[in-house]
């Protein structure tokens, strides 16, 4: 099983479209604003904050937990 983590700004939709083209299931890590990604993501992991540093800390922890063996 391959795992790819691609960090893309919310305004950038190219990675999501490309992933779907290759049959990948898209998991989006977001903050409070999720409207643009709702329809294009398989799973949305929302950090309920509008503070960028808190959102980034949570995303780093989620990525570490997901990729650890």
C-alpha cells in the first residue's frame, strides 16, 4: 500500500483532481473553512480553529500519527 501526503493550499485544486484521476481517495486536512473541499474529498479532517499555527500543529500531529508504524 502506498501512502502519499501532499500539502496543497485550499485555493489549489490541481492535486485533488490529479489524485482522483489516478483513483486516489483524497483526505483533506483543513481549518474552519472547508466549503471548497467538501465535494471533492473522500474524508475531511477539520481542525476547529481559525488560528493558522494551531491548525498547522494539529495537521503535523495527524500526519505523524498516520505515517507511523
